[in-house]
């Protein structure tokens, strides 16, 4: 009896290993293919075998040397600059809004929170056209500041997670500081922020990663001004029909180059995400 | 059921009872939700009435200086030792009038018709070449008119605050107190009024770049702004609910109504399949990874989670390229002597199944990440008693794990359902809506969701009014679902639990 129980358990374990192994391979295989074929020397778009016959670094070098048609280094720099500025403004907005909503008590606080939630529910695409004309009126279309504005202006609406985090910091701390004569401003900078490292890192990373992954806004705002494209938009351009045959391998190489830093940052963020969200979201 | 009866139940039955109770409470919660909204408006109206009463009584009771500040803003504060504050109020008033005289009023005047002077073609007398004489631009009238209305609301707010401040300054003097100096007032913005300091910049950004565009687009839905009425060449005007009627009118042949109905059906099917396929598969995989006897847990987890870390546009573009007619999957299939499959260009059914499956590749790792913690929290004794009763793992999954998870993660499920209704990236990057062989669909393909249709309507055919109307309808559905979730979850009510 006990033997058969053990046997059935081993069998079920083996089944699980097979399923996990098979599905795991299925899950990583496109990414492995991406990396392998970004080093491929021969062929154009697709080749009928899994492992490339010859390996080369040319696809990567071409990205940085042959910049007449697709100026990859410039796009990379554009994206980096936009991401840095958007990240600074977004992080400040998010932290300020969530601190005010979480720690300060003022009239119509609830109204503000509800308005913020409702605004967040409109499909983002609805505002894009109006936003475009607004930026045009400000003479900002086809420029990088326009992108910074688009990525960071609405950031304050994403206060939910960090508000949840601030809610968990005991109010007794604030009260003690107030008795000692600290103003709310001092409490924010000297007491709350130093205690909020996980949520700060999380906010910084998410708002930094955002611009690297979006291309819809870039498409609308930049039109055909290729010099101001971001990486995502440029890579999508490479896969269009007229360029695909010549640039597909460069597209693969370019994707790998973006994916590496973003993946590393994401993995870093993951740790803080778990800390920050479990602290902020236990209340479910 | 009494408490004792409940206590006597077996653990599995307890969970079942709780789950049943939870779902039977939903209608009740809905009605509470409706009442909350009704109450909100009742309070709002009461507040407005109270505001007007206060406004009148302050005028009646105030002295001369207070009365003057009902016309010259800041006068009351200026004459009572608060020079800086008074000047600030006055500056706001002057700036507003300058803005209105030079800019706002011209647009506001035409707001009711959205312009009447058409752009015409004439011959330039000097050069003899045709040239166009630009008339009114309806789009700019609508945009700047909306801006002017928003600014006016802000000024009304400042104006009311001004009357209050003037009256308070008067009362303070009468009571023998000294009014705050500018310096003290400013210092208060770092302490007592710190919320103003913290919120003003984000609120300004959100008002200009979110609320203004949103108000503009909502208004567009009630105009005739489409491909035939595009400024600056043509005018458009208010048409009331006409656009919404067109969206709901199903006629023979290619029409917006037909497209709306068929895309709505597909959007709902998509949202259901995308949500539940990811949920179930992700949960089963998480259970497998976390089974006690399984080794290399972190290896398995990393294998799945790595796809989350790679930027979505990279993985989706990659998938799109691999599954093209000449993509690597088909090339390999051909090599192996099999029939190549046209994933995106043959029938609607094949394309739809493909996007749902690819979406699993993208979404399942998220579920694994999010459910692992909750799965580990399911009380172990539930499983123990089930095992003693001789339940197989499959029975345990359907009788214990699934009901428990559904109970705990309903808010998460509704959230991801809403997310999938708005899942622009997956559809846009994978199929771009294709295959578009159905001639009855207006500006859309078989796999287009409502949001991607909205995008195409604005980008390809300039049907701004239809796009705005679709956007509003999507918003209504999503907002209702999200608000219900928010009300169901405890976090909104127990906000102060920790502090």
C-alpha cells in the first residue's frame, strides 16, 4: 500500500517535471531564438533551421556604424534622455500626490481621490488626438520635450500603490514629530521619504521603463521625423515591409540591446515590487 | 445558517459556504453602489446651495471693504494689512480679463455654433494663382473654447475664495486679532496648507494634459467632426446624440453600427478567454512549481518570468515576425514537409485563436507572479482533510484551490478583464486588426478590439466623433466594472486600519 502511494507520487512528480520542462522550453524558445539569430551571418528574414550556421557580430556593429537610414545610437540616446526626465517628473508627482492623499487631512480629499480614480479609467487613446493639437498649439510637436510631457503629465494619477505604502507607516511617527515642532514639509523629507526606499525605487524604475516600451505616442507626435524617434518606434519601423529584407537581423540585434538593460532593471524592480506591494497591499 | 451550524461544517464546506455567500451578496453590493452614487450627487447639490447661501450672507453681513472685494478682488485683504494676498487676488482678476479680451472671448463667442465662416477658394489678384481664404476653424474654437471654460471655472473658484478671505479678515480684525502677514501665510504652505503645495503641480499637469484633452474629446462625440468635416477646409458643428445613434444603428452593408456590434462581441469573447486562460494556466503552473516534492523551483520560475521582463513590444514584434507567412515557424513547418499555416491572413478563426494563444505566452507569467503568494496562503488543513477523505489532486484543485482563489482574487480578475478590454498592444502589434477581408466591417479587421478600432478611426479615416463615442462607451463599461471592484475590495473602507 505504502509502496504504491510512493510510486504514484513519483509518477505524478515525473509528469510535472515533463510538463514544466516542456512548457518552460516553449516559453523561453522565442527569446533564445532572438538572441541566437541576432548573431546570424547568413540569410535574410528567416532560415529553416534553429541554429545559425555562422556567427558574427556584424549585426550589432552595423547598428552603430551604418546610421544613414536607421540611426540606432541616436534613438537610444533620445529614449534615454526622455526616460530620465520623465522619470524625475513622474516620481516627484506620484510621491507628492500619494503623500498628500495618505498623510494629510484636508477638505475634499476623498473627492480628489475619486476623481483621480475615474480619470484613470478612460482609455488613454481618447486623449491622444487632443493632446497632439494641444502640443501643436504650443509648438512642441516632433520634439522630445513633447514626449516627456506625455509620459509624465498624468503620472500623478498612478498614486494607488504608493499611497497604500504610505498608509502603512504608523501615524504616531508624524504626531511625535509634530509635537517636536516639525512642519509637515520636514516630516515628508526627513521622516517619510527615508522610510520609503522600496516604493521610491519601484516608482523610479516603472517610470523609467515606460518610455522604452511605448511607440504609439511616438508615432503620433513624431510623424516622420526619424531623428527624434525612440528605440521602440525605430525598431518597429525596421520590421515594415520595405525594410524588413535588409534590416531584419539588425532588428533582432537592436531588440537584444534594449531588452538587456530593461530586463535587468525589471528583475531589480521585482524585489522592490514584492516588498512595496505586499507592504502596501496586504489589505487586499 | 447559525454560527454553530457553520462551525460544524468541514473546512471544504466552510470555504464553499463563504464563496456562495460572497457571490449572493453581489446584487446587494450593486444596489449599495447605486445608492452611494446617488448620495454623492445629493451631497454635491447640497454643497453648492450652501456655497451660494454663504456667498450671499457674506455680502449682506460684510462691511464696505468686503463688499468692494466682490467686484475688485483682493480689496478686502489689501485694506486690512494683507497687501501681498490682496495683490495676488487682484492679479488673478486682471490676468483673467486680459486673457478673455485678447483671446478667450473670441473663441467663447463662437462656441455655440463652432464657427460659421467657411474657408473659400479665390484667385489672388496679385499673382493670379488660386488661394484659400481661411474662415473659422471649428477644431480650434472647440479646443480653446473648452480651455476658456475651464479657466473660467478656476477663476470662479478663486473669486469665491477671495470673498471668503475678505470676510474672514474683517471678522479677525473685529475680534481684535491681527491678520497673518504674507510671510506667515507662505510659511503655512509648508505646514497647515501643505496639501496645496504638494498637489498644485500634479493637478496643474493633469488638468492641462489629461482633463482638457478628455473634455475636448468627450465634446467631439456630440459634433459632426468626421472625414467629411475636417478643419481648416470645412466646418463642423453640434449634432447632439446623432453619432451615438449611428453607432447603434445596424444596417445592411458596411456600416459603423454593424462594425460596433461585431467588434463588441469579439471584444467580450477576447476579454473572457484572455482573462481566464491566463488565470487557469498560470495558477496550475504556479501550483506545479510550488509542489513540495518539486526541485529547482527558482529555475522553473525564472524560465517563465523572464518573458515578463523583456519589453512587451520586443516580444510581441518578435512573435509577429515569427508567425508571418514567410516567418520562421512557417519556414520550419515547410521544411518538415507540413502544410504552412497562414496565422494572420487566412480566416478570422485562425487569427483569433492565434492571438489568444500568444496572449497566454505573454500573460501567464504575470499570473504566476501574482498568484504564488496567495496559493501558499491556502490553509494546509483543507488539503489534509481532503486527502484523508481520499480526494485526488484534480478533485482538490476544483473543490478547494479554485473556489478559494476565485474568492480571494475576484478584484484582480475584474481588473485584468478590464485590462484585456483595453489590451491595445497585443492586438496592434500582433495582427494590426487583420485579417480584414470582411467587407461589412467599417475601417476594421476581424481581430480588432474596440480600442484598436478607436485608434484606426482617428488615424486612418478621421472619424473623430465616432471614435470619441466609442471611447465613451468603453469608458462606461470599464468604469462600472472597476468601481464595483473597488467597492467589493476592503481596501477602500479600511484605509485607516494601519494608522
